[in-house]
């Protein structure tokens, strides 16, 4: 039987658009296997333009592969932008499933992951993410109603007053209980409400400071992205994606806590929080019940949303600021022009001012914010030992891992990244610069000698050492409480 396929050199000549290929059959076969998936994914991401890494072949791997697979010749032999007269078919089952990732090609390194991440991930920038956060925190005039409604849920003066009234009624109810175990639920709600009132107050009275911090960081990110190299841009893009994931995580967790707090109200119509006096003991039971129900719904909705979104904003802002510090350090080290060095020094100063303002926004109230983080799990463990478990206990028990540990980890990353700027400035081109430009580098190093940090009065800078110390003390107190509960149970028996 006569073989109708063309001979190998002729086929390779057509595949390369008329240019003969000196590659062996095995190498070209590996290139065609890699290109099979590339051709199927042409409708999902841009074609490659990296040259073939095989030493025998100097043509574009994408041109070779697609021409070999589709059986057409490029209408224009151009290594940078090959064009074809045929559009590949994408099966319906593959549509909407994200970008297809082809297998590794011969000689391809492992640092090409961002090329296959799809248009959505590749297009995310840290400056764009910060601008979106700025619009969410401080929506401009004419913003959507849903965005304004979400800002209302984060706290208003009315919600602060209502939450304070619910906290006072819970305090009175705790004093009327006959035992500590009976007052345990009120103590847990009271601790959480006080921290959430502080979070609502930060949103109500310090929103302008948040706007300034996010605005300055977005401006610095735009300047750095315009001049940074590929590695710095990829690092900032990864930080933006990580911040977006953390934001969604804290939003989902706040919704879960709201559902756990209002579960008794939504399921049976009863009051979910302790209150004194009970509505049935008042002259107007229906009016009192309606007022108590409305106040508890407002408190149970606004308090968790305000607290967890504020914690999420703090964590993602620290992570983004650390990524900007690392990019600024790389820029200071690699800069060559004197004007560019002055520009980098100004950007570093603006970023340091934004980090200092971020610390001032929460340093004086951080103790009150973290009170619920440290007390709720301990009180919840006491209730578990006594056999009293509810939905609010289950949602608030891991709060120390959801809130305190991420704040300390991101604060440590911020401090390390800000100190790294001074080292990068020292590693710059000192001998080739004029004395005035050396003084600029010295000023950058002097500013970086005082690292940016998030502080808490009574604890100091929130970082890994503070996190380790607090966790050790917290577990020691928890162990003491468990031992005391066991001794009490044995004495009763």
C-alpha cells in the first residue's frame, strides 16, 4: 500500500512556512505533542511567542506546532505575531472551564506559570485591586445601591447606639443570673458586642483615614507597576490575588457568624441574645418583643459584618503594603538614573506615611478589638466542658486562628518588607553615583531603619514574637481552666 504522506523534510518545510528545519524527528515530535493542546486553547489565551529552546531549531515553537497540526501555512512568517487562515475548533464541553494548560515542552523552565493563568488572573494588578477596595470603603457619589447598603451594614451611628443598648441589657441580665454557667451565654455575647462596637466606630469615625491610606497605596502601586521589572510585577500580581482571596474568606466568615447569631430568631422567632427584662414581664409584651427583636437583628447583622470586614481590611492592607515595600526595594536597588532614584525615594516616603497612618487608625483601639479574640474561645471552652453548645459558640471558637494569627503574620511580613528596603538601597550602585545621590540612598536607609509595623497598646508591635507569647499564655490559661473544671466535677461526684 502506497504511503500518501509527504516525506519528512518536505513536511517540516511546510510546517515552518517554507524554512527548512534541521531538528531530528524525535525533537520535532515532542514539539508537536506540546502544541496539540496549545492549538485547542487558542481561543482561551494568546499564542506563545517564546522561541524554541532546542538548539537545532530557531523557529517559533507555536508556528511549528500549529502549522503542523492544522495543516496550513502561515500567511506571514513572523516570529513575533504569526497569523493563520484557519481558526481551530473549541469543543463545547471545554467552553467556560477556564484556560487549558498544556504539558511542559522540551527545555521549558518552570517559571512560566503566569503565561497559562488565563486573561483574568494575568490582568489583575495590585493598583486595580486597591482602587476597588477604595471604592468599596468610600463609595463615590452615584455608586450602586448595593454598595451603599453594604457600607450601612458595616456600621452607622444608629447601629452603634443600638448595639450599645443591647450590650447594656445583656450586662443587666448577667447580674440577674444565679450561677456563672447560667450567665456564660450573656458573657460571650457581651464580649463580642463590645469588640464589634469598636469596629463599627472605626468605620463611622475613621473612614476618611482609610480612604487616605488606600488612595496613597494605590498611587504608589501605579507608579511602581509602570517602572518595575517582570519579577516585581508578578510579585505584586500574586499579592493582589492573595488579598482578593482573603477578602472573600472574611466576607464569607462574617455571613456565617451572622447566621449563627440569628439562628434562634430565624428558626423559632425567639430572642437570640440575653435581655432584661424579658418582654413577657413588661406592661406591653408585644411592643417590647418587637423592639427587642428589631434591636437584636440590627446588632446581630451589623456587628459581625463590621468586625470581620475590618479585620479583613487590616490584613489585606498590610499584605499589599508589604508587597509594595518589596517592589520599592527592588526598584531602589536597580535604578540607574539620578532622577529615577529621587522618584523612588519619594515613593518610599509616601508609602511609609501610609503605613504609619494605617497604624494610627487602629493602635489605640486594638486592645478592645482583640479582647473578643482572646476571651471568646476560653469562655466557649468552658461551655463545651459543661455540655452547653450552641451555634454561636461553634462559629466563634476558632476566632483566634481566624483573626489574631493572620494579623500577626501579616504584621511581621510588613515589618520585614519595610526593613528590606534599606538593604536593597545599600546594595545599589554607590560608586557610580554622585555624592548628592548617595545622600538620597542614605536617607532611604535611614527611613527604613525604623520598620513599619502595626502596634497594640500593651502588646507592642504585632508580629510573630507577640503571637507566640500570647498563644503560650492563652493555652496555659485554658489548661488551668480545664483542670479547675475537672476538679470541680470530681468534687461534685
